C-alpha cells in the first residue's frame, strides 16, 4: 500500500474504525478470524491520492489479519500478490477443507 497523507486523515481513521467494528475486530477470511495484527484493507485498490475517493467506503473495506494482509498486499507495481485470493492454508476460498478425506467432505447418508 502506498503511503500518503490520506492515511493520517480523520476520514480514514473513521472508516478504519467502522470497518473493524463491523467485522468484530477479526480477520474476515473464512476460517481465520484472527485478531493478530489486523489492518483495514481496501478490497479494490484505491487511487494513490491524498483525499477521500469513492473507493474509501465500507463496502470496499475489510478487516484482515497480518498474515492475510501480507498474502495479498500490493507489490511495488500495484499488483495484488497471489491474484488477491484469500484463504486459510488447507481450505478453499469458502473456508472448506481441501482434503477430500476431511469429515466435512464425506458423502452424506
Ligand atoms: Zn486472517
């Protein structure tokens, strides 16, 4: 995330707080729920400007833990790491276990 003065603004502080309040101060990645090192992440990357934009709204923010933030954090070129896909190790993007032998994946009677 490129740093600019927007991230010192009252607008950003209020948006960040509202995002964390909505998400219960926990990472929103299915199956994660960690509160360690949480950050407020823009789902769609905001333009690197110092004033509020249409990207700076609750529908475009989410709480991520430090681990998941590092997984998708933009590179210097602005690309999302891992294509922006977020999941807990061993699960798919819905938080379901990838292991076909996991009890959740057994056929139902
Ligand atoms: Zn997480």
